[in-house]
C-alpha cells in the first residue's frame, strides 16, 4: 500500500469522526477496524450481524479479533429474513438492505453518524449486487475510496504481523445453494458442519456447494491434488454422508468465487 493511499484512508476516517464499521471478521473489515482503532479521537464501534447463514466460526473469529486488538464490538442477532428464504436471484441485494438497515438503526440509536464497510477497490469491478444496496443506504467504503486493493490489504496485515493476513475469503452460506431453492436452517447447518469438518481435516477455505442431495466440494488452489490422494479420503466421504449428503463430488475446477453466478451478468 503506497503512502498516498495510506494517508488518504486516514484522512477519510478522520473526516467521518463517528461511525459504525460493518464487521464480518473477514480480511477487509478486519483491516479497516484495525486501522480505524489506531487513529485517535474517533467514535467508532465494530458491529457484527449474527444470522443463521453466517457460520458460527466466523462470528467467533470476529469476537476474538476485536478482543485481541481492543476494538469496541457489538453483535446484533437477526433471524433468517422471510424475503430471502427462497434464495432469490436478488438475494445479495435484499440481504444487504436488511443487514445494513439493522446496522443503521443501531447507529442512529447510539449516536453514530456514519456506517462504513470493507468493500475494497477490487470489489467494484465484480458481480456484487449488494453494492447497489450500500449506495442506496449511503454506506461509505473507505478502502475503495482510497483505491486500496485486496493484495495491498494482505501485504499490510503481513507487515504488521497479524495472523489473519492470509485468511481465505469469506461468504455467507447462501452462496453455497442454487438460486430459487427453499432454505432451511437444517440445510445451512449441514453446509456449515461439512465446511468446518474439512477445515479441521486441513482444507481451509473449502466451499461445499449443495445440489439437492449432492455435495460439490470446491478446494482452494493447491489442495485439489491433496484431497484426491488423501489416505483418509474414504473416511472423509463417509463422514460427510453421515451429515446428510447422499453423494460427495469433487469439483475439478476447484474454488471459484461466485461459481453459482456463472452465466449471470453484472448488474
């Protein structure tokens, strides 16, 4: 990250003075919270939304990060919204509207002037319908405004010695399910348990996409060969079936962000 970008980010945060950070615990929002907490005279709090489609592991990691770095943190609970229970194509837009409206209420009730999030400069060129919702709700994205990329964020965190510098990208569990599919909390827990299991087996960042009773595993780069030759492969298959899946498949293309969006155009 260049000195100019660093100075610009600090300037944006200082100008805002009072804000709520939408804090998922991912690399981007963690960097934003960490940087903001290092600046004096700011009124700020990191707010995490706990919903059935956010893995418990991510909530726990968000709690741990803010605790370690002395960042004020608030968790808001939100049930699975009725409007996205069928996983509609416009899910991300609807979800962002709901989540950030909840954060906006909290900010208003507690005297914070702005809401900011961890959208970075790379995100503006990808398929992210949620960005429209953020714009409609006047959410600021200081990282994007300062032109800071994901690569620069990871490099900064590595330089600062923060262990999350290489943390895999995060996404809600709804992205593992085809559009126009009825969502149940049981289905979400199956996916969460499968991904937690694979994480514990040494496959971080793995996605388990669900197609009816089929689990389609997308491994991060470098892990495809490992899982094929894993001496515990049969045990892994058996344990995943015990979670409720009938068939276990390995996607030979590996992990792709937004693989359920293939064929859709950016809107």
